[in-house]
């Protein structure tokens, strides 16, 4: 379960949140955003169930805290006002947690680092889909402007471009439950454009389409900064190259 992708929602909600790994869910539980009553999607029964009803998941997210014992000290050193440190502000605490101070620059909170990497992956996926949509829709711009259905139907990539625009919009609005759809789109695009470009003998364009699809896919999978940055760069470069070819033919 440590590496399982987990989707959650409240009983009053209809939209799922996720996917999260166990470490991310633990962080949400510590901040009160996940409770025993929160529902999670159990793939073994293909249904939603309360987290509190699953012993393994409940114990992982809400471990019993050890009781702290007070140890009485005979004497405490007195701190003089002159030796006291200045109060720490909220901004300084946040900067320390995010690794933006000299003392903590190499000790960034893993949860914050993963959240930053996931944010980069999400926005790179949005831009990749927008680039793909440009190459799919713009060649039919005249037909779309003239509302000529016959000419639009002659260029079926327009419909794939419309789907890419819709998926990119949902991701931009933060609907991360669309990640499985993005991964399916990446795999389908790899098969479709890879075959078309290969059949036409455009090997460079085929490689660009493959790079774009692979980068798009892994931008929604990895949550570590270096891998997601590589995936984002690969996806953006590949999608830009494939779209350039579609616009130039």
C-alpha cells in the first residue's frame, strides 16, 4: 500500500481527490484534512469505504501516539532576557519548512518538495496538451471559423484537439482526478501519431511525438523534483516539435 495511488473524497463530495501516496495522506491526516470518516477508493472491491474501516490504512495514517512523561528537574537554568532569542515570525517558520533559509536549505520538508514537484508536473502537462491542441486545431482554423462541418470532418484531429483543450482546462482548474485520462491520452497519442508519422516516413516527427507522449505521461506520475523536471522538458520539447510538423505540412 506504500506505493499505491489512493483517491479520497468526503461523503458529501462527488469529486475525488488524488492520486496520493501513503506519505502524502499522512501529511493530510496530520493537518486534519483526512479523518476516519473520509472515504477512499478500495480497488480490491471497486467501491468507496471509510478509512477508519480499514485497519491497515487507519493505523498507517493515525498511529497511536505514545504518552509523554513529565520528568521533573531539580533545577532549571535561568535565562536572562539578554540571552533570549528574538521571537520567530510565521514567515520565518514557513521559510524554514520550505528550505529557504541558510540553516535549512538542505533540509526541505519532503512533503513540500513533493507538492512543488507535483505542481510542476501538473502545469507542464497543461502546457503539453495546449501545444498538442494547437497542432491539431489550427490547420482547420478556416473551416472552424466558417462553421463548415464537411471540411471539419475531413480533419478529424480537430476533435482530438478539442479533447486536449478540455483536459488541459480541467488540470488547470486543479481537477487532478483527470490524471488517469491524461495518461490514457499520452498512450493513445503515442500510438496514433507514432504510427502516422512512421507510415509517412517522418522519423524525426515520430521521435518528437514519442518524446512528447512519454514526457506527458511521466509528468503525472513522478513527484520527485529531478525526474519530473526531466519529464516536463521532454514532454514540452516533444509536443512542440510534433505540433510544428503538423502546422507545417
